């Protein structure tokens, strides 16, 4: 299905649980204006939401996430220390949830959709992943104070490099889960990512929202859409790019596993914002 108001490339920013807003936005927007861009690019939790929507299982996966959150599982389990594991439970629970929700059928559906480029951060070979992550997070906090955090690229100061893996190149559903975990890797909340035998970290440490790949299309005169998750904090403008973010604050904690009301609020706000954006998109294309 085609639409007059379609984009050549679409980017999904990261933001942890704030990305449930993004998921609602994309669902509502594309119901009015179906999209089939040349590619998507997604980082961190944006890749998780991009995958569920592009595979056509968004409603099922979101409802499963809301149901799980209603259990009110504590975010910290100190008993895990005795087993040599992190007491922050989100990482292990997220992998188990992804494995349950994304199988071979979902991967096949993703390969039938336009490719989604999952953005990763690659530490220098000599730098342990945990040190690279903690250093990048510290650099990000300094960067945020100086710039407001509208566009994070702090990891680049420490030598981290961006990399991308396409959903069309993933061989198995396990590879898909590994890729989503790797792009979401922010120790100590999320474990260091491993993909194809290499260490990877959250792609947002080098470029969040993901603009590097979008600029390649923009420089060729293409139209792009960048879906952020921070209200009022937008990255610098670029010719051909439309940037959209939440109309109001999304107060849910980025890494919590037990706030069903917060997840639903983020999603429902996204639905309303997606409807509003769909109505004004023709005017934006004419501008």
C-alpha cells in the first residue's frame, strides 16, 4: 500500500520505556499514512518498538508487556548477588520477554518489510565493554549539562564507533534478540551486548537520536522522519527532515519493569500525538 505522504527513511530514537510513546505514535500515524520507506534506522529501545510494529505484532507484544508490568515485579532483587548476577532485573527479564515474543515467524515478517538498521556502538578493541559503557554514560551526563541532551554522541569522545546490522541480514530469531539486546546495552541496567562474537553497547551512546544514516538520505534530497522520545528537546534541524516528539512529558522510568500505568500512559499519549501528526502532515509536506 502506498501513500502520497510517505518518507524515504524513518528513524526511531531510544529512550527506554519512553519508547512506548513512539510505538503508539507510529501505530496511529501509519493507520492514516501507510509507510514503506527505503529503510528504517533504530537505536536502543526504539529497535524493540520498531521490530514489533514492522513485524505486525505490536498489539500483541505491547499487551503482553502491559500484563507483565501489572505483576509489579520489583526492579531490584538483591538475592541475585549470591548467584553472581546483577540485582537489576530488567536485563534478564527483557531478554526472556524478547525470546518469547520474537520467533522465526516474526523474523520472516521483518524480512518482508523494509530493512531496519539496528544501530550499535563498538568499543575500541582494547577497552572492556563495561568500562566503555560507564565512561560513555559519564560523558553523556557532562554533555547533557552542556547541551541539554537533545542529541547524544558522548561515546564518540571515548573512541566508540557506530555500526549497523540490518534485520534482512539476521539469520535466526536468536540473532534478532541478540541485536536488540546489544543496541540496548547500558550496564549496569542492561548487560554488555554480544553479537557475532563481538562486544557491542547501546547505539545511543554514539548517536541518539539516530541521525548519521538519515543524513545520507537527506544529502541525496530525500525526505526523512525522525521519531524522538524527549518532549521539547529536538536535535538540530536538517534539510528534508521532519522531527517529531511527545506533546507532553512522559514520566515513566526508563528501566522500570513494574509500572503498567506509566507504560500505558506513554502509549496512549503516542496514539493521540500520532493522530494529530497524521492530520497536519499534508501541510508539512507542502511547506
